């Protein structure tokens, strides 16, 4: 479904892609919607015991080159899982390994953690109803990011520094991809502006009638000023009024402040999912490469 916004008017139409979407075979909602952002750039294949996600154009993209196993880890699976991973990638050459799994069970990953892997746990939340916060930052202007000047400001916002020039290839590539996604009607990015300055941003990706939120960013100098709460509430009210979606999904680390903010905004716990990651710290930090 494509959404093009032009002031108060909106045009909606469906685009039908004739292809086999293997992500429909993934049961876990959080895992499945994680893959929305990979559908254009990455190769996604279903194999006998796992799903393969590979991004040839970005070989150092940490969670862009990984496996999703069809079962949770169990004692004794380490060698088999690593054999399967190494059949698709080279941990040594990449400097990292990333494996997730379908389902809602954490399983037994003790063999992996003993080998230096980090166990990651996430909660998937689904919007039940929009709950108005006790306090909003009324100084903020909330609207979709659409102008060229908006995208230039988004580069600076993602830069997370006071530098006026963005040199990070990761940030430039990330924002370029977001802009293309919006232009193609696959997503919307929504901003919070204070006196014309972009101080907060979040986005939503569309997959049929499901929307998946991603990339919530607040300017370092404007934290603890209600920017995130106000932006989230405004974006939710905008989406409910303007976009027809059956389900709106957001994923966060378990037990974090972000999860508490989302719950207060009207999201409810749906399920959890998990992953294992390892990377060579002496070479690079793949999360920001």
C-alpha cells in the first residue's frame, strides 16, 4: 500500500508485487515486521531450518546479514547453528555473527554466551488505543518530514553531535534510504520542530495493513522536555486519522524507559523475541557501520 501526503489531501492506492513473500511464513510478529525494512535491499530466502537475510550491498550491516532459525536454541545446537551460519557467511571475514529465531521462547543459549555471544531480548507491542499523556510540549510543531530542508535537518539529527557537516557514510546512507522509502510510499517519517528546528523524529513502515514503527530519535539537547512523548502522541493521532491500518507495531528492548513510554501511549504487550550477536570489537562496531 502506498501513501502520498500532500497537505490536507491524501491519495491511497495499492501496489501489487508479484513475488513470493517468505516472511509470511514467520510466526512471530516482531520478527516478521523486523524484515519489512529489508524487503527492498536484502535477499530473503526460506530454507529447511532457517530464513536467510543477506544484504550484498552492505556486507558490514550487522542485522542485515543474519539467520532466523525456525526453532529456539537448545543445549547442543551451537555447532549445528554455527555450521549453518558459516555456510552462508564468514564470521571471520565479517567480524560478526548474528542469529535470531522465530517463536516466543528464549530457549537455552548458554553455549553461545560461553563463546562470547550477547543474548538480546525484545518485546513486541501493539497499539490498543491512543492514550493522551498528562503533559504535552505545546511549543512543538508536529508534521510529516517532506521538504528538502527537513531531510537535511534529519541528517544532522541522526549525527547526534553539534557538527554542521555529516560525514558518516552510515548516516548518509540511512537517511537516503528513508527518503527513498517515503517517496515510494512505503513509509512516513514524522518530525517534531521547535522554532523550525527538527528536534525529534520517528517513522513507520508499511506492510499491507500492518505498520511497524522504527528509528525514534530525539536531539541530545532537547531530552527530558517531553519531545518523545509529544511526538509519539501526535504521530499516533495523525496515523489513526489519516491512514487505514489494522495493526500498529513497535519493538523495544525489554524493561526499558522506551517500553514504559510506549505503554503509557497506548501500546500493549504482544509477545517477545530473541537473538544472539557477536562482533570483533577490535575491528569495528557493526551496529553503527
